[in-house]
C-alpha cells in the first residue's frame, strides 16, 4: 500500500497564508509615489466643477480628464465647517472620534471658547511677539502623515494654508511644519510646537513682503475686457466694494501656491527615501464665497483662477520630482448655501434667522420654568451650552432641563430638528442620513447640550451666506485621485471623504489612521 506524502509544516504554513490572502484580499502591489500632494479648496461645492468647467483648462481640467473622479462624494458628518472637513480629510475620522467638533467650541473646564487648534502652551513663531501659537493637540486621532512616520519611513510632512486650522489638521501630530498667514504681522508664521524659529526659506519669503504687490490693486474678472467693472478693490473709500484683507481675494490663493512651491524646494519634498506629504489648502475661495454667495460672478472667477493655480502647482511638482511620481488627492472641506435673498428672488425656500432670538427663546423658557439665572453659558445657533453649575445648584435633572430647552428651540420658526445631549448619548435619534450625520458629529466631552438644525436654505447671519449643515449643498464635495496606481475614470458610486485616508494608506502600504471609519476605494486602484 502506498501513502500520499504529507506536506511539511513550512508548506502547510505557506498554504495557510495564501488561503487567508485569497479569502481576505491581499493588498495589491501598487506603484509607490514619491510625494502625496493633498489639496483642499475651501468652500468648493461639487457643482462648481460642472458650472465652471468651460472656463477651466488647467489644473481642474487635468484632474478631471486624467484622474479618478468621484461624482457622489460627501461629508457624512453634520458639522460641515473648515476644521472638521480638514481634520477628516487625511484621518478618515468623524468628529465623534477625532474630537474636532467645530471650528471652535466652549471649553467647560476653562470657561472659555477655544478653537480647534488653539494651544496656550505654544507661541506664534514669525509673527507678533507674545502671541500664543497653535497645534494639533486637540486632534485625538492620527493622520496619514502620522502613520507614515510611525511606520518608520523617512518622510517629511508639511501643511500650508492661510488659516492655521487648515494648515495644521490635515498633516497631524508628527508633521515637520505647518505654516499659515498672520494678518497682524503680514508674515507667514508657524508655532513653537514645530520649531522655535522660521526656516531660512520662509524668512526669505517674508523678507519680500508679498502682500505689498496688491496694495491699491483692483480685482478684475479673469476674462475682463476694457472697462470691465472690478469685483472689489484694495483701495478703501471708493465706490467699488472694498476687498478687505488679502485672504478675501484671489491674491491670497496666489500667495498659498507660491508658498507651496517654496516648501517643496525648502523641505526637499519628494526626494527622501520614503514618501513625503504636502497638504495645501486654498482658503480664499471661502472668504469670497461667504461674502457674495455661490451664484455671484466673483465665485466663478476665483474658481477659474484656482484652476490655473492648480495647473501651475502640478506642473511645478512634476518639474521638480518628475512626472508620474506624485499622488494627488483633491477635495473640499464643505460647500455653501445660496444667499437667502437670491433664493427668494427665484421663488425658492430660504431666509435669515437670528441667533440672539433663538438663545433668548431658550433662556425665557428656562427662566419661566426654573426661575431667573444665566441658563445659557455659550450662545450658539447649533450647539448651545447650558449652565451645569446652575442646574446642579437648583438640584435639577440635566436631561429634563435639556428637554425644556429643546422644546423652546423647536417652537422657533424654520427649525427642522433639535436633539438633546441625552438623546445623542443614548442614540435616540432618527436613523436616516441626517440623524446619522448628527451622531457622527457628536463627541460628548466637548459637545453642547443641544443640536439645532434649521430647515434647508435658512441660515443664521445678517449678510452673505454660510455653511455647516448636513444638507447636500453643504456636504456634496469634489473628490479626485490622480497619479501612480490610480485608474482614471468617472465613478458614480456614493463615497465619503472618510474614504481618502484608508485608500491612500492602502497605496502606501501603511496602517490606516487610528480613527478612520472609511473604506478603501478599490475600484479606482490599478
């Protein structure tokens, strides 16, 4: 009788590994970039790519024609604001995990309002002396850049924007530097969290005083003919609208792009043994959009100018580290609502709400029921903070007081939903996309006592427009991947911006960031 030879232990182990790899899907052997160029355009709705496409022939055009274009990408959290969008981008984490619940919030421990990146233990470097700096310490999770560093790969990570939160949050805790523009000193600055003095290449930029070249200038349409009326001017006291600070003009974006080029050179990005990361956030679109709204010609103009700046930056990167060596990921941190008066003119819903009236209604209801007192510590149109000390002193039940405050808020005109802190803690919210988005925005240690959502197209504020809701006009954003390992095409499946971090991590063969809830977009990988 003959017997089949039994496989050895080593062969059995190899067979087991192969079986597991087949069952669970081994990571594909994807081309590795030398640089990840992560781009956010602040306040850029997805439909801008469609509405302004005919005027875009450079950066946006290149990405749309040669990249993987996700046409149905969303922010899946409710707080569609700058800090949350930027913290989500390269962490994949919603506010419920990252702790970044808004641009700013009331800190019960100190009794003060803090920003998403404010850090009194640091100092501003390169700006006004004695001013506190900023850091990523309030971000509770890792980012792609952090995971690259923790993987033991030689890598440099740099963040650039006009806003501190937009420069800091995408690159995370281990970044080699984050730089933003300080209006008080008209300098590019950083924080002592990163270094005690500015690098020589940043000092050289500041020495040229780039803001001076726009003093007295007027912002004319990019396709202006002789006699065209400017959108605004840097000269105060004229009939034309005053632009204000440089960030509210296309020149702000030009400064960002120029700084990104200098960062590429100054930090030797794309030339280390491992992959480097450059995160660039174009902030000026947001300042302009807030002032005039998405239907104003100035928004079309700055979008076309952004297209040209993107093209310039992409060409510069390719010229420095070679074509095909850069993975580009582009998105936006949020969209924006139409200006209420514009909607009214076209017979659409919408209008303006007053935050003081909302706070007063809540206060009046609590005074009537529980007696006089400062019941609302920190007014907010979306997440007011109640006075816990007063509630304890009166021996009241917090959940009951929250319910009374919520009922008062619900009675106000054009309020769609109100959830209490207790409801959010216990998950007692509608399980529809809006309810899920609110739950993903809730982080108990930092959150207020109510979440208040207005009806679509209604917003708080006396002028201009804003964002911050889970409605499509705020949540639907561009998402495009381009570069090595990416399969070009148009992809219509619903995806989340949270999917960026795990997808990039897959390409780089590193661990996903700690708070990531997204999925790998395998359909776009070659």
